[in-house]
C-alpha cells in the first residue's frame, strides 16, 4: 500500500490539486493530510481517494466547516491527532504544534508518526517509531509532499512546482 502524505496546504488550491494528481499518478492508495488545511476547498480536492485529516493551528477557526467537508467526501477526521492502522502498520497522525499530542501519540509506539507544522522535511527514527514530516505544500522554496510505500518502507519526498523533483529517504 502506498500512502500520499501532505501537510500545510494553507489554501494553496492549484498546488494542492497538482500534488494530489501527482501522488495518484505515482500510485497512492490513500492520502493523509497532517494539518493546516485551512479551508474546505482543499478537502474537496481529495474526493475519490480514501483520505484522513488532522487539524493544525491554522484550522482552529474553521473546524466545523472542515469536519463537514471531510464528512461530505467520505474522509476520516482524526481531529487534532489520532491513530490509524493500514496494512498492519500503526500510523499516528498529528500536526505537531502541540508537544503533548506528539508525546501522547509516541507513547503507544506506533510504527509511524506523520506530522507537519515545521514546514521542514524530516525522516528519522525515534525509538521504535519512524517520524515523517512531508514538508509544506505552501512552502515557496521547496513545496512538497511525500509518498511512503508501506510494503518496503521506501519514502520519497516529491517537490511540486514547475519541475517535479524526487528524493528518496
């Protein structure tokens, strides 16, 4: 199973549309958004692919609208952070701006922890958990997303822009 991981879209509708199309072309089976969605228009772009979402600090004033949009596309809202299981892997998802959420999610030692907020690409082990931050799709220097193949653990960071670039981790 291949997971497309996005974060910090900050209402960048065209760039998010391009990123989702790219992830689907690369074979993403599901999409996971790590927060700072900002508006329901972004959520609507995920229609047609199983999707999970968490809220970020820039979503706080639009939570009811975002919940409604997620429900309408058949997505799953994990609120401010939660855990899912895909292909026998436990995956915790949070935005990452609240250290207590990160500590709480790491305490259960999931296989993966996906987060955003910092806008910095990251792939590191912390204990038994592989922590992945796809970076920020709204970043002006390196707007990107990530693709994780759960079968073999291969992670690719994908730059979305005039010329797509990939780097593996």
